[in-house]
């Protein structure tokens, strides 16, 4: 016997949530792609929301924490991703407010240090452009990216200079 549209919709949502947390909008789009009627999709999703299994505010907060920690993304890129996932603007702003300027800068420094460890500093200007570009693509503000890269290049050059110095 074929499943009812509601049961079919519930199965789709459970399968998707088993993989990772998702926004309500992502789930709705998936249901519509499976040709579930809009009214059925909305009703089933509302039951998941009421049960606390779908929560866009919680999703946004977890997404920001995970993507900043594991991918090193800045606020701008994180906001873009959340908006693409259909999270409401006020929830995006709330989730991004958890990323303070200090932790964003420290994460940018970690990314630059990692890149500097794996390469040589032959052409400072070329490296500066590449590293600022890398941070910009990850959503860091231009001013922060430039300042962090310049500081870390100066530090790397100082460290390299002390390695070459002869000790008495």
C-alpha cells in the first residue's frame, strides 16, 4: 500500500535531519522537489517545528559555530551561507552577533599562519595579495584581512631573521 503524502513527507524530513541539521526553508525546498504538495509540506514542517526538531535559530547558531571553527569563515561569508539556506534575517544577525571581533581576528591569524608555514616568503607583495585574497574569500573584512596578513608577514620575517642569526 502506498504511503500517505504526510508519511512520505515525514520520512523525507527524518532522512535529511539524520544527516545534518537543516533550516526549515531547506527542508521545505526538499519536500517540494519530491513533489509533496505545499500545504502538506508546510503542515508536516510545522509539526517538526512544534516538536523542537526544526529550529532555525538553533540551526543558525550551530552553523556559525561549526563553519567558523572548521572552515575559518568570517561573518560576511557565514551570513551569506545562512541567507542562502533561507534563515530569516533577524536570526542571521542574532547568530552572527555571537562571533566577536576578537575571535574572528584570531581565526584569521590562524589561517594566515597555517599558510605561511607551508610556503616560503620570496615575494612579500605577491604573498600579501594572495593571503588577503584568501581571507576575503572566506568573508573577512578587507581592513582586518590586510592588517592580520601584514602583522603575520612581519612576524614570520622576524622569526626567520632570528633563525639565521649566529649565537655566541
